[in-house]
């Protein structure tokens, strides 16, 4: 499907209705996003719904009936409808249908909005429960940034928190690193990802910054309405990307229902849930 191009006086974004996916994000001629290589990670920034991560054997239960749920949900592999598009904003919508109900037996309407403001991209999620049962779900955003953003020295990459933190990281296989973040700054290297994804929660900071030591460019992800943050890449410097993934929930562990997953949100019939994050480029 053809990309929709959003632009203002500072930045340009390409967004696509397939997976409501951000495909490119540029400022002053620099591409900030990984451009996708199937040998490492073939996507750029798909929308994750109704789960983040996976269930054991990709199986879960609703009212004692088993369902298959693919890794990171099904929205990333569905064609959304382009509801509206202007020079600086696009809205994509996905409704439940026979295909979604075979995986997720709930009525819903999911909208994903991308809008530009100065040097920022705002990403908004709106979910309406159009069914007759309570609707359990997660929103997530699986954005892959270039590593390094500029230059050619990956070990100069860092993440910085708005304020000092003391955070553990954990992965979907019950591995835990109690002292992963001590303070407000962390130098990165690919060996940190030998144990797969690093997820964090209980983050006090309103934003997390990603950049390169000595560099002039970076990203601030304002994710305060998303209590979990996952980081992922491959333990190989040729995998020149870093996924920074704000979400409302996280991996399942031993959970067998969506409601049992940490951080799951639930809305009643007729109710709406809205969340927004902001990607600030500098």
C-alpha cells in the first residue's frame, strides 16, 4: 500500500495503512527510523494490538474456549482504512470482522492518529468497545530507530531518563536484571540484548531520550501514559536498530487469558479508551 506523507516546516513522516505503521521519520534531511531488513527485523514501527508480546504456544482462553493469538497481536498485519488525511495528520481505523473475531472474539473500533507539530510526531490511540462484552486489550508501539542515529560508532549510543531511576529489566522468559538502570543515563551495546527483550516498568520519568554520545541528534519519547517500556535489538552490531516500545501491558509469562497479563486494560460495552505518546526529534 502507498505511504501517506505528512510534513511541516521541520519534519516529514511516511505512514502506511498496513499495520497503521510509521515507515519513515525525517528531520533536516536525517532519517531517524530503521528502514527494515528482513535478515534482522523487517518492520519499522507497527501498531501492536490487542497484546504486546505473546502467550505460551500463542494460545489463550476466553470463557474456557481456546484462541490463537500471534506474537504482538494481529493489528500489525491488517489493512487499516484511511479515515482522513491532511498535510499534517492522518487517521487510520480498524474494525472487528470475521478474521479478527476468529482470533479475538470481541467487537471493537481502533483508531490510530499521526499528527505533526513543530519537531514532534504525536501518535494517538482510540479504542471503542462496540461489542456486548467487556473488552480486554493492550496498546503498543514497536518503533525501530537507527543505531547509531548518526556517525558509525554503535557503542556511543545511550538512553537517558528525564530523572534518575532505579529500574530492573526483565524478559518474556522470566529472566531479570535487578540493577539495569541506576541513575538517569545508560550507555548501550548489543551485548545487553543477549537475553532478548528488556522490559521496564515503574518508570517515574515522563520521557526517555535516545541518542549518541557527542552527537547532536536524538529522540525524546514522551510515554507517561504508557506504563511499560520495552527495548529490543539483536546481539549483533550488524543489526543496526534499537526498538523502543512504549506499551500499556507487557509479556504474558504464564498467563492464559488477556486479563491475567500485567497491565491489561478493560473497557465496558460502549466505553472508549484513548492514549497518546509523542516522539520529539532534536
